[in-house]
C-alpha cells in the first residue's frame, strides 16, 4: 500500500505551486521539455486516447507568430517566458487507437460520432494539460497557464490542415516569486461538494 | 530554484500510476477525502474560477443511485470501489468570483456570455479533475477515472436544480495491482508535438 509522498514534494506540487507571469533568465532546454512530456504522457485518458497535441513555442519567431492572437497582458508574459506550450487537442485521435488501445480492436468505432469525438478530445486533452502542469512542477519548473485568447487565430497559425484545435497555453520556466500576488481563497469542502 | 521531486514520488505520481478497476478492502475515510480535496483545490484555474463540483459517492444508497446511469462494466467497478467521486462543473461559477478573484472586481462580467461560461467551466473543471487524480496518487491512493456514462441521467439524480453538469467520475481506493493489464503505449514526443 502506497504512502503519501513527502511534505516538501506536496508543497512543490500543490501548496506552494503558483501561476507565474514573471520569469528569471534560467533556460528551459530541449531535454527539459522532453522530460516534462515523458511524465505528462503517462497520465490516464479515456481508452488511452491521448488526444493532446503540443507546440512548444521557444524561438523568437515562434513567439512572434503567437503574439498577435493574445491579449496585451498575456502577450507580454509570453514574450518574456522561456517557453510557452500551446496545448491542443485532436478530434481525430481515434485513428491512433489500434496502436494506443490494442486490447479493444473496435475502440476506434466508439468515437465515430463527431460530437463524441470532440468532447472526448477536449476533456482528455484538458486532463493532459493538467498532467503537464503537475509534471513541470514535479521537475522543479513553474507554470503560467492562460486561456482567453483567439483560439481560431492560433489554430490557423499553428494547426492549419491538421484538424487540431488549441485549448489553452502554458508558459514554463523558473518564476520570479517576488512578482506573485497573494494566493486567492479557495472553496471549502462543503462549498464545492458533498458526500452521498 | 526548485529541484525535481525524488524518483520514488515521480514513480508514484506518473511512472507507476495506473488506472485501476479492482480494489482492496482498505477504506477511504472522510479525512482522506478532505485531504485529497485540500490539495486538489490549490491547482490553477482561469481567474481562480474553481468551477469543479464534487459528489463523493461512498454509501450503498449513493452507489445505488449512480449505478443505473453507468455501463454494465463500469457499474460493476463502481459498486466494488471504496468511493467514486462525480466530478461536475458549474457554468454559474462566476457568481463566486467577487470572493475567489478579489483582485479584479469586474471578473464576474468576463463570463456573462453563456457559451464562454460553459467552456470555461468545462475546461477548468476538467483541469481540477486532473489535479484530483494527481492529489489522490500523491497521498498514496489509486484512481479509476471513467467517462462514457449517461451524463444527463447523473445530472438529474445528483445535480437537479443546481445547473451543475457531470463531467467524469473517478473511483478512489487502494487498487489491486494483480488485476492490471500491461501498460498501453504512448505517443512519442515528435508524434504528439513539435518545437516552434
């Protein structure tokens, strides 16, 4: 029977994890991005569908392509972040299921209804975005997730011809804790739910 | 600058974390559920919107109310699990923003468009479901997330009159590793994305 991980790790993942918008100059390397992805991809998805798709925007050219589709506040954050990953989702994920979910040879057909495929891809692609945030924090990085941008514009710029749709974006780096606002309150256990 | 958490914790969270469908008799207590929620609620959401709502189904009566809305395979798993949480999302989350996001007094109005409120609630409620899976694993529990049930039926049974909608469900307990199939393959870094 597994035990809780140590308190310092719980702090890093949850209790002291914060959404950052200001970054130190510490780089995020190719190996770092691969290490983050190696953990992210192991998180559970429906029928191992793994619908998330990632564009790791780190070059000046890449940032310049992303910038016009963001609000002014978020554009400034992204231009200064070491890397910002576009988390997208592929509603055509089922084409990979014969390989990803070999235990059910008919799994591809479970998602032949486009509405079912869309909601499955969005739900599970979002879960994978959550795993990415936790994986980056587990490896010692900070995250700055953002939504509220021009998704259609990002899709035209980065996913044209693929059917992939953008979901949210997330800067990754070493945050500057001196720039953080106080942590906002959260809902109590009884406010957010109940036993049944 | 933070360092990676230790390898044993990375194993527990990601590398050896698996979706379980068979459970030992070890109970999951009220205190356990509160500890899982205390970590879950700290994960980041847009404007601290915190739209996820949770029904922690542990009683025999609760399981009997959930059962008719599940597939036969999932119903059997849920009846035998120590607890199964219904992760829902509240499209009316913005009413809480004056308290949850006090730094932006106008934040409630950002979500006055019902379509924006719906997608924000679904995206961020799903992220919180991902944090819940990671929080439960961090505390030594195993998870068995499931979708593909009758969402409208679950909503009528558990969320009538609230506007809350069910998203997915997740059993929590101590899994029986002898019942696990081999881990399915994942997409490689280049298959799931690219640098830009």
